[in-house]
C-alpha cells in the first residue's frame, strides 16, 4: 500500500479571504496545481497531516477545527482522513474522517510537527509499503525525516504538474 502524506495549509489549501490562517470552515480553497499533482501518481491512500495551533491560541474552537477539516474532506474527495494536532506541546492528536473523528492522543505523543507523531500514527494504522510527504515548511521536512519517509517541497510537487 502506498500513502501520500500531505501537509494542508500552504501545500494543498489556502484561505479564500487571503488571511494567513483559515478561521472559518468555508474560508478555504484548493491551491492551483494540486489536483494535477495528485493525478500524476497512483496513491492508494492520501492522508492530511496538519498542526492546528489556532485552537491552542484561542483563534478557533476544537469543534470549529474539526468542522474545517471535514469541510476540506468534502472539497478534496481524494483524501481519506486528516490527522491534526491542536496543541503547542504536541500531546494531542485527532483523526478526522468525513463523517466522524477520534481522539488519538492516547496512542503516543510528539504529534506537533516537526515531531513525527502524526505520521507515525497513520503508518501504524495503515501499514504502508511506501510513503511520501509533501509540505511547504521546514517543520514538514523535519517531520518526514524523523518518520523515515521521503519528502518533497510543495512548490516543486505542484510545478511538476504545471500548477503554481
């Protein structure tokens, strides 16, 4: 089984409003070139990996954050699930699917990127033969390295397909 891990903010989605962070579930759009990049390869499972420090910073509620991830899953039907870490300490992790979510915090720690906990948790659950992580920030690259999987920068990944 092959898994494509995608960072979300700045890699596959951005705010429609131009704000730095998405604070409303409806204020998100797919970055041009993402669908084309996905179509270049056959991935059996695509998993989102995202820090969501806006919850810990009081910018949005946990419920709003879960709703945001579920809205993205509706917009991006390729993605199986999203793992997100809403705290700055990296001790909390949720897995979100289109119709449900679960607290994965009891299964480990070091979830906040650059920690590899979210990736390791998904690997534990899905047991892939091959994986790749695409991200736009140094903490994404470091998380992939710590998880022992290859990494590619989001700009290069999208540009290979003719996107921005």
